[in-house]
């Protein structure tokens, strides 16, 4: 295809060289360059609109970049973090005291009894997870999500101990069946 174009240009080269613009066109160009032509209408400039659009675009990009790449933890008030940490310490002390009290009660209930108990393994697993999460929290990950998970683990541990105490209570005092209740009446 290119060969045919080249052949055409070579064959008609004289016709291309002969064509030249009219004298009036050259005069008009010279007048525009000199600034003498009064017939030329200046093009209305919308440059200010483009500048405004660029400023708006740069502002939007800056906002989105800031929102995307600045960690949200830096935007939290430090006093709020301190109050959350103090609140967590209070909750941790509260749950730890209740867990200790219930564990002692459970130990007394199980003393001398032979129960096949999965509770110890479950509590050890919860304690291991709690210690890992607590280490993460102590190493600077002081977020509300971590605090919520820590409190959830304490509640889970308390729930396990309470469930075991309920099972032991039921084993000591079996619930009467309906037949026993009807004969007692």
C-alpha cells in the first residue's frame, strides 16, 4: 500500500509543487502577525474555566489521597484513647475478679470428684488467644476492635465457667420429671 502512495506522490510531484496559496491569504496572515487586521475577531478565552477545573480536580485528588493513606488512628483524640484504655483496664479487672471467684467455686465443686472435663483445655485455649491479642494491644494496636475482642474473650471464659457450674449443679440436683411431680401431688 505504501509503495502505491509513494509512486503516486512521485508521479504528481510537479502538481504539488505548483500549488501555492493566493496572495490575499498571504496578506491576511501577514496582517494577523503584525496586528493590523481589524477584521480578525479575538477568540474568547475560556482559560479561567480550565484553571478552575484543574484546581477543583487537584483538591479532590488531595482529599481522596489524604483520606485513603492517612491512618484513622492518627485522627482519634489522644484523650479519648486514654479514657478507652482506662475503661478497658477497669473492665479487665472486673471480669478477672469474677472469673477468679467462679474458678475457685468450680475448683471446690470438682474437688474429690472425677469428672472428665474439657473445660481446662478450652480455658487454656482462650487464655492463649487472649495473651496474643493482649500483646498485640500492648505493642501499639490500641484500637477499639482489639479492645472489643479482648473483652469478648473474657466474657467467653466467664461463660464457659458458668456453664460448667450449671452442669455440676444439675448433676447434684437432677430435675424431677413430670412423673415424679405428679406422684408427689
